[in-house]
């Protein structure tokens, strides 16, 4: 397999060092409405796997609030941080299975009812290949949930001006609902839903460490797009901060 990664292992090690990863995950955590919806379709007794999910915040959510059988897979995992995150949320060591491996080369012995990733697919140049990597974990009839940021609107403009280095490790071409829908269809998935998420937050990495002017501009932009989105609609290329993908693997695939 040719290298389709836009980031390296060291990039992610450096990235996570800048963040406080141990925190309490609330029931109203980001995308909680989508998570509840998809888990309801799968059933709480189902098996789930989160791909590229370190430090495991969404895996914690699925275990803590949905009581699913959860596996976390990533090729960069700091076991100490994961254990502390679990502990902070009332979970024990064995409550979530942890696999440190490359999603493309790892051969799973299990198929999962629910396969998900959050902010993962956009770090690769070949959309079809990374989606195939998701599919190999899915049982027939299983549900796929993917979220990715939307940098094709105001959010992307802010990134381009203030954080081009972070923008550079994202594949903007895949932030296209039409392309996502077409690729999933080509791969044989059914019940495909691709839509902009109705959240308009503009964000920057290490926001609190940035200078006052950058923080002020970002806050003003957030206020403005929130007002405009309230008039024009929040689910749009220009204002939505992310894209949601849901699909089902047919029984015969």
C-alpha cells in the first residue's frame, strides 16, 4: 500500500502533548445526539470499535452512556493517559479494549455492529482506501458513523489565515458531501446519510495560548457566523463546522 497519510506518528505524538486529555466526558458531549441516534439503531448490546480514536473520549462515551462493548484502535496510544481518562470517568482498565495498531494493516478477528471514527478520514489522501479500512471491521448489517471537520467555509478560512500548518495535514477534497456519498455508494453501502452538522464553532489548536488579537478575532467571527447561520441556516458549507456520515453495510457485502 502506498503512503496515503498526511501526518506521521511523530506528528500525533507532538500534537497530543499540547492537550490536556484527561477530562470528565459529559452526557452532552460533542455529537451526543448523533451517537444516541446511531446506537439506538444498533442496539446497546452491540459491539463497537472506534478507529483512530486516541485518547478515547468517544469510546468512553459509548461505554459510559450507551453501555456498548467498546474497542479503541489507534496507532498512537499512550496507555497511561487512556487509563487516567477511564478512571476519571468511572471506568476500569478492562472496560474498553485497546488495540495499538495501524488501521490499514491490522487484521481483526472480530466484526463489529458499529464502526466509527471522528476527525480521522481527512488525514489521508485516498478516500476510498480509508473507507475500505472502516468496512473491513463491519459485520453485514452493521452501521458506520464518520465525522470530519468542514474546512470549506468560514472555519477553513480562519485556519488558513492563523494555522496553515494544521490545515496542511487535512485533505480538504474529502470535505465534500457529494464525494462522500458517491464513494460510499461505490463501495456498496446502503442507507447513506451525509449532511452538514448544525454547529458553527470556529476553532484553532492551542487557542488559549494564542495572542489576544487572534483570540478576539476568532470570538468575533464565531459571534458573526452564529448570527448569520441563525438567519440562513446552520447546515451549510459556509457555516457548519463539521460533516456527519452514516451508512449501513448490506447483508450480502
